[in-house]
């Protein structure tokens, strides 16, 4: 059963497992695993208090009440995907800083959330705490990300972002030579008809392979802003299969060379200035990227 979608009315007090067993042929272990991975939802309606909610249901043995509705979204292909491993950089109790690798999501879907950074944190941080997304990185991007461990802390960090009081620095590796460009280079091409500002500063250039390592700071957070701005000035990010050079076919071993390498902010909990920086081993590297390009990449005519 590769894909299944069920919307079941609860006519009597029963467990989610018992109700699902009546309507699908999946084994109990398959149902349990799918629920843990975020495929099962409970819709509760309270007509008296009007306190209605819809939430993921992680335990198939949870009791349901008459009038509830159970939603089950089973996609065998999605649920079989392996979860990339994130890395804890710092734990400050109310929040933690993590390295999000390439391929890890910041937002789940109705079908699952087991490949998201917040779900990974909930399952791996000790002591165990809830995990709330404060900001996002594209699936293809990597780097530092803040995870809040309470709704209050998430709101506090959300205000930092809204007021532009948090500085994120990125490193990208691009095809081409950034040396002839202004240093630093201010880029203000609109994205989706909205203002967008990026600042590019060259860190190093590989003449043999025509690659530039560039530091980027952004004054706005448009979707794929850095990738679009890099492509707009003729220096597409290496590994950008969406906005980059469509004549280059990248090997699956070469990820997007875009990484959030540092975070600077005044902690909204302690009012203490904080700076978090990735170790060099996790940041884009010219020599490693050149090697992957030389050995693994085919350029088409």
C-alpha cells in the first residue's frame, strides 16, 4: 500500500489503532511508525466550549472521543526517507543552536514531519523538550539554526527577526570571479516584486577552477534570495539546481554550497550578547568543492 488517505469520523469512544484497523490493511507496527513520523492527525471539536483543535497524534493507542475526526496520510515513499543527522552546537536551556545539514526540512507536511529539524531535536535533545522553529533555511541550504524550547521563547526570537536585531552571515561558493566586482557589493534586485538587499564580500578566489568563496549578509529574507542574487550578477552558487547554470549537471554527491555560518544577537532571555560560529569543517570549502566538481560533475554542451 504505497499511498493512502483516510478521513474517519469517530462514532464511539475508541482508540485510533482500533479505528484504523477497520479501514486499512497496514500492520500495527506500520501504523505505529507512521504516527510517530507525523502521518496521523486528530481533529477535535467541542461544541460546548468551542475549543476546537487539530494536532498530530503520535500514539495510535490514544483514546478518541465520539465526535472527533481522524485524518491519516500514509505515503510509503515519504515515510521511508531517512532523516539526516543534525548537530548540536550549543544548548542554552530555553533555546538551542543546531547545524542543519543539506536535505533536512524546517517544515513538515500533512504526510509527515520526521525529516524536519524540530522533530529531530525533539527526539534527540537531552533533557527532552518541545522544539519550535524560529526561522528557516531552505532544504538545500545548510548551517546554523535557532530552536526555541517554549512558545514564549519562540515569540521572543520572532521579535528579534521582525526588528532586524539578529545578524546572520552566510558563506557561498560561486562559479566565476567576484574580484572585478565592488568590495563589498550591494545587490538590490527585487525578488517577487519585493525589495531585497544582499551584501557580497569576496573571501577567496580559486583561479584554477574559477570559483569564488563569498561572505553574504542580507537585509531582507526573500525566498531563495541569495541564490537569485548570485545568479543575477552572473555568479551562480555551486550546486544550485534551481537558479544556477542549467547547462551544468551536478553529481548527487555535490550539495548546494550555501551555508549559514554565524549568528549574532542579544539574547532576548538574558540580554547577553551572543555569537555562534560553525566550525570550519562544516562550512563551504573551495578545495573540497573543486574536487567534487572535477571528479563528479559533467558539463553539457
